[in-house]
């Protein structure tokens, strides 16, 4: 779980206080996850397996 320090009072708190690192992870995931999904689709097409594109494109 990743949490960032953006709320006051704190609703979520983490013991390691790695707020900036968590925020960077979340921001990167917004780009990395779609790329990962696209790569899975590409590899499935190469292997001739079932590949279903998401409904929202």
C-alpha cells in the first residue's frame, strides 16, 4: 500500500514516513500500468492467444 501526505487531518498514516517516495510510485503507476497492459496484449497477439482490448480503448 502506498499513501501520500495530502490530507489533513491524517486519515492514512504509514510508519516509514516515505510520503514523497509513495507519491512518486503512484504517479509512475499511472503511466506504467497502461504500458504493462499494452505489452501483455502485444505479447498475446504474438503468441496467437486470446486478446481482448478494453472497452474504453
